[in-house]
């Protein structure tokens, strides 16, 4: 039987080369592990060795046979090395080079070169050993649980068996090369069984690589999920900042370093003032976006190494590393407040939000994390009690102050039920006619043990604990009932808290109070401050238009105190403006305040609405506001706030004085007694809000 060996060699070379290139291409495309590259390189080595076998007789024997044998053995050794790498073990390239070198060196001895049967047994044994080692490496990687591993084990074991059993029988084969080249390598290369096993092995290796890649991808997804879960356990999902539990852990770590004398620590507790108004008026989606923007601004304010966290709904915490210099904490707090103060524009809404900050400091690190957090929280409460939009450092006496506030909260919750509140009324004088144009309702709290509590102390507390709504409803109803007993031309002014404007039913509540009190709508004026408009200007202006539609007057209170008062006066047809008392009290000496009063009165005159000066206490102040064009005034110069039972008498007394005085100027002078010192409780404070 004859066979075209050249064709057979050429076919085998092509098959091995294509298999090698296929495996390398799969690896290059990133769809498998690096072991695929080793296996592809093994096939290319085999194709090269087979090509050398085909050149026998054209070059020296040592080149064609010895080198071809060495490359063939190396190819199977590389296959074994790829299996080790596939199973995560170390490659042994040194042993591969040593084995090939030893074979080439042995081929230089004529006795060994002529011992073809010995070469056949050795080569078959070497190849079988490498194949069985490969099968063992694939089998021992049982931790992966790859299903394709078992066919691979069978194929590699079979290839080794083919070489071991086939090669010693080469003398019995029915063909011969006729040129004496009967080495085992030559014959086994062209063995059909070996070629088929090689092809099968290559595709099983691809299947193993694919399954391994899928397995690794699954593991990567699980690891990523585990990392995400771990990240979520330690970070706020919305802002990406550290959460409260992680914040405390990091604080413990920093305190340990502080105890080693490396640095001091400042803990900042930040609270967004009246943030709930944003959620209530614009929705939680807008609120969430605002929180994310605030978080970004806080990150930009701190240095590398400082820690920013979200520790509550609208509360943030910062661990600041101090270089033994406590003023650094105050500088950072001021930067944070200024950064948060910057305007926000979210989905067409212009927002302004402020913040209050409490700070606790340790330079030694021996204070516990819980103690530092508690101290920062106490300092925060004091900052909010001091009017918000500021920062405060913890001081030991603050704890007693906080206890006082908490006791005040408890008493305040039941004060309305115990009827401890009363309303007093401060007259508003028409400077043109000297008549009583109206009264402004002011709230007082007669505490059974503490006596008269200043509105400065309890109004902000009422806003914080959420009783401002029922308290405001009661004030509006009671004031309307009292005002219904006054003459028809006398109006009632009630100041509304910014928090009340988040109520969708505010116009209905006002109408209900008017109806219950028996007061016509045109006699009620609601005073609002710029802070109420800043919550959501469009929604608030819509509420004001609704109120004005039922006949209620709307007055801009504390005009000039904010930055946007003029813009709101232009956007809404107010029925009057009230000039902030802080400008009036500086008259006549402060020229800047005088300029503001003159401008406010001029704006009111151009809009044909009255301008009321608040806090008039001296005749000199009265003369100045008259000269600048103010139409109305209120203050202690005219009267202290009066109980409801004395309002009618004051109106009558004022009418008598007006009738008996020879001229408006003399009538004014007759009422202008020298001012006396005023107590804090006598100071006029708005019914609701800071005013």
C-alpha cells in the first residue's frame, strides 16, 4: 500500500497551524483566558515540527529530525503548561527549554541517533507523559466544576495512549518512507488517530475556555454585586457619600490617629434650614436633586483627607483633620455656609437654601466618637436657636441651654390646649390723617411658671416641632374675631410664617377664619416676608393671587432686608410694603438707612400703594419718615401693643386727640412723648416666623 506522504504532511501542517491561529484569535478577542494562547502556541509549534519532518533528506539530519523532535516534544509540554495556567498554577518554561536542549544534545551521539526503536519508545513516552500530565492538570481543577473538563481529560489521556501504543508498532505499519526516517515522531504525526484527537482536543479546549470565561464572568458579577452591597452598607445610595454608620467607623479610626498625636479633629454637623419645605412644595424628586447638589458642593469645600457623609435626611457630617489649629474649623464652616447659600436652579425652579452647623473639636483624641457627635449636635441646635444660617462651636453651657429648649418644646406642645397664648395688637397710624388705619396682631405666651415668654424664644421652636400650623390657624381665627368688633375702616394685619405657605389649603383656611370671625375679606391684610417667597416663588405667588382673589390684601413685610424684595414687588401687585425696622431705628444719623427708606417710599409711591415704617420710637424718626414720603407708621412712639379689649378705646382716644389738635403737625407732636427704655418682651415681634 502506498501513500502520498508530502500531501499528508502538508495537510497536517495546515490543520495544526489553523488550530493554533484559531486559539490565538480567540484569546486576542478577549473571550478566554491566557491559557488559550499557550495552547494555540503549542499547535503552531507542532505545525512547525511537522513541516521540518517533511524536509528530511534536504537538510542535515540533526536539523530535520533532532530539531523537529525537540519542537514536537516542546509543543506537548506547552500544552501541559497551558493546562497548569488554566488551573491557576505556575508555568515552568525553564523545564521546557531544558528538555528540548537535552534531546538535541542526545541526538548528537550517533549511537542514540541510530537507535530508532529506543527513540520511538522515548518519544512516545515523553509525549504520553505530557498528555497524561495535561489530563491530570485538567482533572485536578475540580473546584471550577467545569462540565467540559471531563471530555478534555478523556481526549488528552487518549492522545497519550495513542502515542504510547502506536509508535512501538511502527515496524508493523504497511508503509515506509523508503529513506530510513522511521522515527516515532514521523509516524505518529501522520497517524490519523492522533490528528483526529488533536482536532477534537483543540475544540474541547475552546469549550473549556468558553465555560471558564462564563464562570469567571459569573464570579465577577457576584463579586461586583458583593462589592455593591458592601458599598451600599457603608454609603448613602442617593449622594454616594459615606452613611452614618461608616461615618462613625471612620471617626473612630481618626480618633485613634489623633491619640497618637498625629492631628486634631473637628466634627461638623450640618443641617439644611427648612429643607422639608422643598419636599412638601416641590416634591421629593426635587428635594433629592437638591441634596445631591449640596453633597457635591460640600465635597468641593473640604481638603483631601477630610471625610464627608450624609448622616440623616437633610443632615450631613464632616470629619475635618486639624493641624492643631482650631480656627481652621471655623473657616471651613463659613466656606460651607457660603457654598450652600449659592442659588440653585432645578427643573425650572429657583431655590435658595441655607444651613446651620454645629462643631465639636478634639485635639487629643481622647473624647469618644459618640461624645463628639453629641456635642456637635448640641452646637447645631444652638445655631438653629440663634436664628439659623450660622455655625456654633460646642461649649459646655450649651447642654443646659439645650435642656431648657427641650423643656420648652414639651410645654409648648400643650400650651395651645391650656389656652396660654394671647394676641395683642399694635396700632398702625395713617400719617396723613392721624387716624388708626389698622392693627398688627402679635402673639404672646403666658407661661404658668416662666411668665411672659418672648416670641423670639418660642416661634422658631414652634416651627421646628411642627405646631406652627395649628397655632397659626388659631391666631388667624382669633384675630379675625377681635377685628370684627372694630370700626369698618380699621384693618387687621396678620403675619404668616413661611411654613404656612407650603399648605395647599391656605386660601381655604383664611376664608374659613374670615367666615368664623365675621370679618370681611377686604379688612384683612396678610404680611409675608421674602423668605416665604423664596421657598418656591411661582407656587407661592399663585397662592397669593388666590388670596388676593377672595379680597384679602397682601403686604410685603420687612422690605429691604433681603436681596430680592424689589423683584417680587415687580412680579406681584402687593397692596403695601412695610419698611424693615432695622433701617428705621438707625434714623436720622445713618445716611445709608435713610437712602433705603427714601427708595422704599419712592417705590411705594410710584406703585400707588402705602409704605409703612416699622419700629418708630422717636420724634426724629417720625419727622424723617414723613419727610421721605412714608404714609403709615407703627411703633412705641404711638403705643405699646394693646390687648383686644383696649383697641376700641385707643381708636376713640385717637379720634378725640385728632379732633382737638389744631393741625396735623401739632397732633403728631402731642403724641410724641419722649421714648423710654424698652424691655425685650416689649419689643414688637411678628406673630409667626422670624419676621
